[in-house]
């Protein structure tokens, strides 16, 4: 790591003797700045958001005295404009304070200019995720940096060059002439600004630039005789300070309904499978044989299906038939899901999240357990898993094997040791990362207080045709059967290793349930060995071939909630928001649905629908998940199936804390022949528009996992890689980091949810725009589905290319990233391309039921 050196007033050398205050303007790249500052500096910055302390700089200084709590200030990028007080908040007071060296980035740069009487105007062309060369003065911030060098720009506004006040000096320019760097020319001040992002993964020499700022700040403070803040006890290597929402729940406070800690995990290898080829025993045969479902059967089951095996190694199957099974459902008040509605404030309390926990009854249904004493589904999962993991043991061998060891010694090739399988729906968005600093502040106003969120868009009504901020329905009427989150605790799991062709039977038991679990495991092993000996091809091949023929003849049975003209108007509205500086990128979506009687009947054929979909569109993070739960009070019982063919990983966290996300942005169709196909893939990989889309989300994901990862650990091993699927090529990047020692995988999920590839950036302001402009709630679509293991590991996809089936109908979400370079008609066509496989998968069923 690079660390800045400076001197104390007594001339002695010191490392990390200053502390920076980082003012977050609700940007999605602030924690990239955090990580870079901490790595260069050796000391964690103190982060505040611009409306902490009632956005009053004097109140902040009274609580966090300059020279004691911090010495220098960095103002983050952010949406909005420098002349809008609610967009900048505390940042304005920081710039006016003469005691402190200050660096403004992007919006901070514009605020520096505005505060010193320069004009800030709309740029002729917004620059979002664009890489351009910058020339500079080679002094101050830019000392030791080659000129020109490449930087990443995210801005819609620029400082006006004409009539620039004399006390502002231009230190850098883009090749188009736009001002990229400013310095305040005053002997008693040290204020610099840059109109680019030094923390972006594609900006060169960001480390040198920040080191120059810190070195110059130390000299300025020494020269002015100001004391430096003491070195804080918390060093950079520990990672960002967690917010209150991410604080682990002590095991002693575990809710009464959480799972037991006296768990034993047993794994029985099915030896016969290792002697077969991968096609000898198809995964669907295993699922049908072991988890058939149907009347009188377990009322929830799952199949995490790596149907595109070159990218994902394991498949997992299970149901609710075991003695320890538990169904957890979360319901968010529909009136409190959205960010954009009358009276909403960022400080508003989290929405009400009601949990319903049920256990199997004797007739294949569910019976409720007492209400849980936790705030939301994230806290429930974290508490339950931590409690269960604390004393759990494991063993490997035949079902009768008794030799055991601690579950913490898990060393099997697959990460899922049983636990929770399910999804987080997009309706949970307000439970995740709205206030991320945890800094002491004024009391947060309630959700019912007047006023609007800072910079809240108010013009969505014209574009979307519905009242901005009104409570929305679910994705369609059918989705009233679908909770905002559902997780099954499965104590019976089959694991398929597609690399080694091995199969494993896994059970979780307590002393009271050990005998019944051992019997089930012995029966499961016997059934699997019989399948392996039969070495049959799938009994459904002929049926699927017939289905594929009918798909080609059928039309498109699902109708969009927004007409083509309406969707084009929504795109235009989003682009106007980009020109205004409100957002860099919007992941705009719409819903396709069918609510007629035939669609409702399709719920009974959900597994057939999924098998047909996986044959048409195999995907590495595909899944089938279904659940039925009886009504309770006035709430309709859950009854849904998720048929998912997702190509995208949201977040994987290993039991050792390795965090990985694989965001996808950039899509193009496959070619009709190898030559055309290769040309299209090359076109995608070299497209400036698609690379900009991808880069914006990559920097956002780096920010999100940077909140919970060790300083210096977040990196990008693969950038702008082409991955090819049945109908499309896609641009994929891999982001990795190491989870902080005092953080959990569930905290990482909360920090990063919803996935940035389904929101855009900056995430919060862009979700406000989405809430204002989209007609319908997204439901499960745009959320994440996967497992949370007893080992502490997590693996979740992004729920795209997915059909939701309920007794009232079918819904499918589709969309794409809108950027300022977008061609509206091409974006509309892309939504249809992405939905085509789902339309074809559903068409033959809807024509026959």
C-alpha cells in the first residue's frame, strides 16, 4: 500500500497522523474514495452524509471538532447541482470553513466553483462512464503525473470558462477544453477540485493525486500552526465503520423462533455417480425422483440449477419435507416500499417489515410460529445462521457414520451445507443502505413529516402516466400471492457436482431428529444409486422437443404494462434527468403479464414450464423455487413458482469471507453464423456506450462491497469480458474483495442490495427516479435468489430472465440500462430480445391450458 508521509509541527516524521472527513453527497462511488484514501493514507476517513447534523456545518463542528476529529475534508461526487442546497448540504459549510484543506470531486469541484462566484452550466454532452485524456499543470495535485493521462468522467455540468474569477486557477483540461481541475489562489486557503473521478477503476494515477493532496495538506497545516488530529485507534485495515443496520446481532439476543444451534450436518457421497458421464443421469430426473411435489407433498421446494455448467459447478435441490424445515416470509407495507412519494425523506425510518415464520403441518401445508422479535428478514437470517453455526458439527460418509467434527472445519468442494434458500425481492430496497455512516446526528424525522427527499424527481407523472409516489401494485395482480421475500430452511439437500459428476446427500439433524434423517438419507442414496445404474437419458427429451417445435409456431402471449410509445417516453424522461445531473444511468424496466384464466392454470404446470425454459435458455444461475402457504387473517396465502434462467451473479461470499460480484451490462444478439457471431461479440466489447454502461455499474459494485470489505482488498480481476449465452452475448465484469473480520455475509448482501445492474447510479437518486417513472412494482424481478449456508457462505443471482407463476396469472420483467448515449428505439428492442425466450417458453403452455 502507498502511504503519505508528512511532518508534525515539531518536525518529526509521522504516518497516518491526519484524518480526513469525507462528506458523502449520496453518491454511489463515495466508498471507492473511502477505500482509496484509507489505502494511501493509512487511516480511515470519517464519513458523514450531507444531511447529517441537519445539514448544519456548525452543528457538525460542535460534535466533531476540526483538528481533533479530522483535519482535512474531501467532498464526494453526487447527483444534482451545486446551487441546490439540499443536493450539497454539509458540503457548502465545509467549503466556507477557512481552517481546512479541501478536495472537491465532481459535484464537490462544481460547488467550489459556485461558492467562488464562477458559473456552472449544463455540458454540451454529459460524460458518464467515459474515459478521456486530461492535460494539466504538473504542479500541486498533478505533480509527478504524466500529461496527458486518462480519467473517468461522470458529470452533466461543467464550470463556465468565460469570466472565471481571477482567484480560481485552471489546473487541468479535457481535450475538448472543458475545465477538469481548479485551485483557489489564496495564501490562507488550500482548496482544489477535479471534475473527474480519481477513484474509478479506469482512472490512471489516482493514488498519486490523493497522496499529493494529503502531502500538501500536511504542509499547509504545519505552516499555519494548526494541530493535527490524533491517530485514531481504528486503523484502515479494518475497513469502513459499519452502520447501525449492519451491526451483528449478539447470539444472546437471538429471537425465540430462530433455528437451534444443536445442529449436525451429515454428507453422504453417492459413489455410483462418479462412474457415470454427466449426461447419464440428468438433473431433472434427480429432482423428479427425490422432490416430486404434488398434493400431500411438501409445500415448498427448490432447484438451484447450474444448467449452463461451464460457468457454475454445482446444483442444489431440496424441499420442506424434513423435520426441521421452516418457511420465512417477509411483507413490506406497499405504501412504504418506494423512495419517491409525497413526504418521503432519506432520514425516514425503515419501512414496516412483517415476518411470518411457519413450520410444516401433518397434511403438506404450513402452520404459523410465534412472531419473531427482529426488525426485518436480513436480521432474522443473520441471527438464525449465527446461532446455528456456533455449535454445529459435521460428518462425512455413509448415513450411519458417527465420526464428527466442527462445522467450522468445512472443507468440502461445495459451499452449501444446508440452510436457507430463497429470494430477496426488489420491494426490500428501502431496508438496505439508505443511511450508511452511523454517525451521531440530529433525531431522524419520521416518515410522516413533511418535505421531500433531497432532489426528489417530481416530473415522473407525465412520463409514466401514474401519480408520482402513489402506492403501486405488485408487478401484476397475480403477484399478490408473492411475499417481498421468502426463504425455506431446508434440512434435506441433494448436491450435484457437474465437474466431477459426483452427487451428495446432505441432511441437518438434531438429537431428536437424527434417526428420521438417517433413514431418509439411506433411502435417497438408494434411489440415486438406482438412477446411476439405469444410466438413462432423460424421459422428458421427446416431450421437450415437441414443446420447442410448438414454441416456434406460437406467438408472444404476454402483454407489456407499458406500450412502446410509453416506454420510449420513459426513456426520454430518464435521459433528460441525466442532462440535468440527477443520474448517470437508469436501469429502466417494464412488466409483461397475462392474467386470464389460462395463465392461472399454468401454476399447476410450473415445473414443466421451467424445464422447457432451461432447455431453451440454459443459464449458470438458473433456479426453480415454489411455495404454497395458507391464508392468515386478511392476508392471502402465498402460492407462486419462480422459473428463473438468470445469467448474472449478484453476490457470492465464501465461508472465508471472499466476496465476488459479476455485474452484467451490455447486450447484443447472437449471430446467424460463426463469422457474424464473432463480429457481433467484437462490436459489443468495443462499444463505447456499452463499456460506459458496464463501467458505471462496476464502480458502483466496488463502492457497495467496499463498505464491508477490508481496505485495499477490492479489485477487478476481469473487466469487460464477453460471455455468450443461447440468444445473446453480454459484457461481464468480475469484482472481488475480502470481507472485514467483523462483518458477515448477510451484512454484505444488505450493503449491496439491490444489485447495481438493476438500479443504475447513483443508486439512491436513481431508485427515486425509477419509483417515479415505472408503472408497477417489480416484485421478485430485480431482486436476488440463492442460498445462505450454515457455513456463513452466500451465493445469490440477479433475478432476470424470469417468469413468476401464480394462480392469478404470469408476470415477466424485462428492461435495460439507459445512458445518455442510448438510442431509445434500440433500448426498446433490447427489452423485447431479453424477453423473447420467456415468451417462447410460455407460449405452448398458454395455448393448451
